[in-house]
């Protein structure tokens, strides 16, 4: 891997033996362990610990979950916030598990649309709630630092499943994440 990164440095026109770049291949390899840690994480295991809902039957929302991911098309960062909600049927999950789930899918080569659906599907498949809603809002470096170079453009994706597709429930979710 070090040899490949050294070749990349040479290919882009720099000298991999200069002082500032000598240790770069090792640093890149270490950073990739963090940036792509999601491949070694299992969504089912993340959501594996559940609790009886104790009669709670309303929407549960964790909003403004910051995330950092990497676009699979250009291998450039995209980052933003996730808003995740579900309405429990029989069980609830620890709230930190929702943030861990977002992180699991963000730490892979991604497109935002797929990531949104993967988060919702994992909650549906593992918690079996009455409904799930996921909204991701992100800025993409492939838009801001190259190509069209639109600095303030953000992309919003959503996935609504189960009762969250009901108009009134959707409006409640959208209203709650605004405040």
C-alpha cells in the first residue's frame, strides 16, 4: 500500500522523498483505518441491544448527528448532519446506537442516497419499528472544490418507511427536526 501511495504522489507531480512527504504514505494508511472503519462494523450488532418500550409509542428522534463520509465517485469528502427517527413497535434501542449506525455507513465509500437508505433499512430490519425516517443534509467537496465549485450548495436526501410515509406523521417529523 505504501508503494501505491508513493506512486500517487509521484503521479500528481510531487517528490515523495521530500521532507514533508516522506511519512505521508504511512499517515494516509493510518487515516484510512478511521475513514473507512465502517467496513468492519456490523449494523445488526450495533442495533443488537434493545429494550422493552415500556409503553412508549411516540416518535423517537435523534437529530443533528454530524457525519463525515467519502464520495465513491471522486474519493472526496462529504459531510453534514443526519436526522434519524422511528416509531417503536415492541422495542427501543439506546439512542447512541442511532449515531453509531450513521457512523457505520458514513465510514465507507458512499453516495448520499445509498447511505440514507442503508440507515433506514438497518433500523427497519433490526428494530422492526412501525416507521422510520432518515434525512441527510450534506456538502460535497466534489461540488465545492472542483467541477462546478458551488460553495454553499447542500444536498438533502430522505428515506421514509412504514407509518412515516403517512402525511401527518411526516409533517410531525419535519416540524420536530426544525426546532
